[in-house]
C-alpha cells in the first residue's frame, strides 16, 4: 500500500501484538482500548465468524461514539476447534485444558476487523481465517507452557509469535491473522474506503 494512502485511525484494542504489527507496517494510529465487557456476549448459536464480527463491531462502535469524526478499528480473535469457540483461558487449569485440546488436531483462528467512522456513515467488517496444524506436545511441554504464563490474554491460550517453532507444524493462511491483526485483510479494507 502506498505510504501516502495509509489512513490515520484509532485502534480500539489494548493488544500489544496488534499495536506492534501496525507500527511495523508504518501506520499512523493511536490506541484507545474499548471498554466492552466480552462476557456479555455469548457465542451460543453463533458460528466463529459471526461471534468474532459481533465482538469486533461492539469494540469499534464503543470507541467511535466518543470520536465520531475519526476512523476506528475494532478487532477480535477467536479460535474454532471443530465448531467450538475458544477464547482466552480463565486460569491455569483452563489454559491446560485448552492447550491439550488444540494441540491434538488442526484448528482455525478467526480474526474479525470492524472499521467505523460515524461522521461519514462508514461501517465495514470482515473476517480472516487461518488453519493451524499443531505439533503434538509432550506433557512436559504443556506444563512448561502453563508455568510460563504466556497463555494469559491470548485466544486459544497461546501466541504463535511466542512459540511457533515449538507448537506449530504449519499454517494455511495469514500468519498475522493468528497474531491478531490480519494485515493483508486490513489493507484490502483500506483500499475500499
């Protein structure tokens, strides 16, 4: 994308991984995390794309209302294991349960992006999906992962940027999507603005 065409925006996320990806790509943005309580949104009866879109949109609109003249980006990443939506681990026991399930077979990582600017009536939302093929982990590797606490605050209780060599055999799709900000999708969405 041409440097001069990169829009300025607000990122409605506290994720250090999203911030780092956007900084590396040279975007002009500021961070204003959304105060949306994700526990108020239930995945019941929703597929992973619909649920991620609902959360990303809620996060974007909560910040856009305070800044109607600014473009706001909300994002949400979830993991889908055979149709079961897996978010962030609640505690170490939950992280171990999630890790054992996810690293037994392939799973999907779905990130939704919502772009909103109230002043211009801009509302755009899309998802990106990457399939992750895990390596089989030993009990010792799982125990070390839980002890490290690298699972905290991450969908699926892991971060590919922290442990890809150890945990992941291969991926099909966008690497940055698994990190939490599908950069290729974001550029396509910006081109449509």
